[in-house]
C-alpha cells in the first residue's frame, strides 16, 4: 500500500491507521487531529486509504478545530458522568474561545474542581475514544433504554440508516462529526466557573498547546439570557421541538410570535437611544447579520417617536484603491479601517451634528476612485444620524464625536436552537447559510464562490468586529428560531450540488448534515415583508421600488 500525505509519498501497511501514517511524517504528525481526503474528513483512528492524497488537519484548520471541540466536549461529559452520575449538562453557546455550559447536579452541589481533575486524569491516561455504529432502529431503542427522550424525537427525522455513537471511559454519547483518536490529544483546556455554570476553554489559536485566556463578555451573556427567556416563551429549545411544530401545523403562529418578539426588542432599543440623548447611532455586526433591514426597522421605530433619522453611507468614504495598503500576496483587505478616509469622516461628523451643510464625497466602485462629484447633506436640529458598517464600534472611526453623542448597537445572529443538549448549531454556520442563499438569490453567485471567501470574511470579523462588541450600548440578536426550516428550501439543493471534487465539499456536506435533521417548511408566505429573513430569501419591502 502507498499514499500521499502532506505531499509526501508514503508506504503503509493494510492495518495502518491514519495516525500511524502521520507519525511517520518528518514532524511526527505534530498537531494532527484528523485528515482530509478529497473533501472528506477522517479520524486519525480510521484505516488509512491506499492511493489516497491526504492532508493532516490541525487546530489551524476549521475542521481540525471542530474535531478538537467535539472531543473536548466528550472529555468533559465523560468526566462529569464519573464525578456526578446522573448530572445533566447543556452545552449552550460559544463565549470567546470557550463554550458556556450549564449543569443540573443530582444533589445540587457543583463539583467543578473534581470534574477538572478527572479530565486531566483522562488526558494523562490517553484513553481511546471508540466508535460504535448503530442502525437507525437500534439507535432509537438505545436512546429509549437510556432515557434520552430528546434524541428519540430527533432520531425520527434523521435521514440516514446508521447512527454513530462514541464511547469514552464507559460513557457513550452522540456527536455529529469526527473525534480525536484518544484523550491524549486534548491537553489544552481549562474550566472557568462562570455565573452558575462553567466555560470550557479551548486552545489558544496563537498557541494551541495552551488554553485560550478567558474574556468576560457580560453584555453578550445577557443576550443569551434574554434568548433563553424567549425560547421559554416560544416553547422551542431544540430542533426536535421545531420539527414537532412543523408536523403539528403550528409553525405559522410560531413565526408570528418570533417576529413580534424581535419587533418588541427593536422598539426597546429605539427607546433606549432616545433616553440616551445621543444623536449619532452606530450599527455594526458581522456578515449576514441583517444589519440593513435592522437599520430600516429601527429608523421606523424612531419615527414613531417623532424623529426623522438620516443614514450616512460609509461606502463613499473609501480611499482610492491605488492608495490602499496591500497584503503580502498583493491583495487589498477592504475590511481594514484604514481603507476608509477616517480623517475626513471625523471632520464631517461634528459639522453635520452641528447643523452645517457638508459636501459629502462620492466613490465609484468600478474605477476604485473617488469622483469629483459631491452631494450636500444637512441635519435639522435634533435629527439622528445613522451609520451602518463593520467598524461602527471602533472608537477611531468617530473619535471627533463626544461619547455622550454616540449610541452603539451590535447586531448578529447570536444564538440558534441546538440539535440537542450536547450538539449545538453554530451561529457562524447559520450566517453562512444566509450568505449562500442571499448571494445566489441576488447576485447569481455559486455556493462554492461564497464558501471560498468565507474564511477571509471570518478573519475580518475576528480582527475588526468581535474585539469591540462589548463596547456596544445595545445588542440585537437577529437570529429567528424558525428560519432554518425555511432556509433549507433554498440552501439544501445548492449545497447538495457541490461535487466531491470541490475543495468546499467537506463544508457543504457538514451544512447538509445538520439540515438533514430539520424538516423543511413551505410557509414562506407567513414571513413578514419587513422580516430580517427577507433580506436573504427575497421579498423584503425595503428593497422594493416605490409605486
């Protein structure tokens, strides 16, 4: 047998696992967590494939990070079961480089120190994380026998005939995705007690041999708390709950209540802005958060209070392309703050807020140059000014405006319903689905093109948006608990059309995998024309021509 791993031709034996082959690399397979072969991800514990062209996956790769995260969750849950048999954990949301987890303890006494020490002991033992494959029928019986009612319900909607369970130190659980081969791969972690729960810290991307430092994000956690209250009102915590609503024809009412809750939150933010006495409203958030629709709806909410907000576009403040700094590969990162004429912005804003008439620039994206044309803008006394853009929370953008005149809003799809208590749906995946559908609907972009640029988009978010989110005066969660069953109709065929030969096949199939659990719902006519979801699927009233 022979194969190619990381560009090296290597001989191997029929009994070799990918781990055995990786250890023969010059670096001994340092940092390897899995391998990718032709768009498919494999565990290091799986048999090596004769003739394969493979690359190792490390924590520097998205799939490698997901392998580590799943495996670390398994390690935590196995340790929890050992320390407190019968304890029930809910893996809720990401918090920086960690995962926020709540636990119901059998005796009411939290034992985090013991769990941490047991995790360390399991890592030192380097125990295997074994795989068991069930038929769908046998998996259902197993879940019934072990009292996992939520997974019994979820299993009904699974479209495949097999079900993979993982086993560690006598503990068994299901995760959708590959695992590390053994616990010795999981030495970089930490448990931080936090607000009655714990944050499970993952490796630091800058040094994956150490756990990332914990960064408190109280405003983000308050949104999580608010969302939990909303989910209680909606009686929908998991995908199984959502599927039951679809099956029982209750989704239409669910949509109405969901939208009413968002409208209520927008009204609250409008009132908070008015109470603040600020004039400049700054709206920032990552890609596919629904910033534009949110800004329109917030402007309407302000008009209810007699205000007439005006929007200032930052697009016309781009510097001419030939003056922009270039990356090492010669490309231009248009998401950097210095691609904007920040000094000119800071000259114009105080003048606008003072009621002066200002000649605003005009930028031509085709030529990459500022034109000689300008247009005048003047604000009336007390009239709010809205700026929407990724740098809205960065103080440098508006340094010339006094703090008491600024009101910052951070918007993102901050939460999604989870598959079950141990398998969350990442908000980055939900935003990517939104982006794939929108780009295809309105720009004719193939999903592979959107996926190809997604990592660059994510890097921009990590550098220019997320570090500033706690500076916001208000946060808005733009996710809608009902959106995935409707989004599936648009996204699923696009993802299934991605060929195995595509470098984005792994990502496409991962998105398909969680969509397989979700029932499609053809109730698009119930989605309001001003819904944030309309920004992605079409039919948004804010983009229609006036009659």
